């Protein structure tokens, strides 16, 4: 998309507790360093698509990688950019008690750079806020508030997810992916454990620690929920559903399905709306 910036000279919202002063989405910047020792008197949320220098207290000693985000609080030193190359960033100047409370409640890092791998979280919500402020004759402060809350919560959730992912060894993430993608074939614990380089007992202990459930239960849940999805197709026989989720015996599948959902596959199908086929 083509980047833009938009500053609002006059208050757009009829609320002193929530003020939006400017929004930029993927705005291209020439080679430059922005240096505001006293900040801008408001909150500044900024996501960088390129490697940049970023700080809130003093001139930094190293650059931050692409995908860095920064939230400056009012009065903090705003220092960012790079002189050797241009850079792109998405940002919002905002202020008010609502902004302060949302940032506090979401637990987002303030005044320190942090990584955010998914830029779409920022751009999607900034675009929605900008559209509400510019496309509506009477912008709704509650809609903007909700969008801002969703932005803060989305960033917070992404940070927590990234922290959990960093704590899980890659070989266990690969095993989880295997279970989620190849549940239609036998996946004995011996094979799963071998892929991580651990004995079966140690593998089972670690899998539960990393994912909060036993490996065989994770596989069972994957198969049962995929079966529930397939059963919505009235043209697919129950034994075919069983085969597609790794069961050669339709009776064993039905027994397992009923234990999991409390009803048989046939009864489950009767209570679900019909569909025209898989999507």
C-alpha cells in the first residue's frame, strides 16, 4: 500500500479523555534522525518496518531490527530514525486518560523498544481508526476507543505468544506442526519422541510442559475436531470421516468420538446444519 500521514489540527472526537492528534501508516521517511528531547507532550505509538536507531532516554548505542515497536509516554525523549538510509514507519499521536488506562491495563512496555513480528496488527487498527475519523461526518468516540483497545490487546497478546514460542525448542514446535498436519496417519509416541531426540517418557514430560497437555491428547483433540468439521458435510460417510482422521475402524472412531463430544457421529451430524461440501 502507499504510505500516508494525517495530522488533525482540531479535535475530531467529542471527548477530552481520548484525543487523536495524528496517524501515519507505512509512511516513508528520508534518511534522517528525529531528536525531540522533550517529546511531543502526548503518547506516540510507532512501528518500524526497517532497522533504526530508537531511544527514549539517551542516544542509543545500537540499532534495533526491523519489526521494532516503541511507545513513548508524554514528555519522554523521542529519538528515532537512521541517517544512512530511509525507513518506513506506522504511528499514532494520541492522548487522554483513556489512552493512559488502556496502556496500563494491557501491560505494554513503555519507553523501551520491543519486537512485534506481525505488523498487520498495528496497520489494521490504525487504518480502521483513521477511517472512522475521516470518513464519518460525526466520528464515534466509542468506536475509536474500542479500536484502540483492540490494538493494545492485540499487541499484548502477540508479545505473550512470541515469548512462549521463544521458550519452546524448535523440535517440539515441529512435532506440534506434524500432529496438526498429519493427524490422518498413525503417529506413535516413539516416532514423535525420536523427532525430538528424547526417550518417550522424557518427551511426554516435556510436551506436556510446553503445550499444557499430553501428546496423545493433543493428537486426539486434533482428530476429533477435524472429524466434527468433516461431519458437517452430509455427503461424506462416517467411515470416510474416520479414515480421514486416522481411523481404519469406523466403530472405534465412533466410540472415541462419542467419548469426546458426548454424542455419536450420526447424532452430531443430525444436530448440525448441512453444508454443501468441504471448504
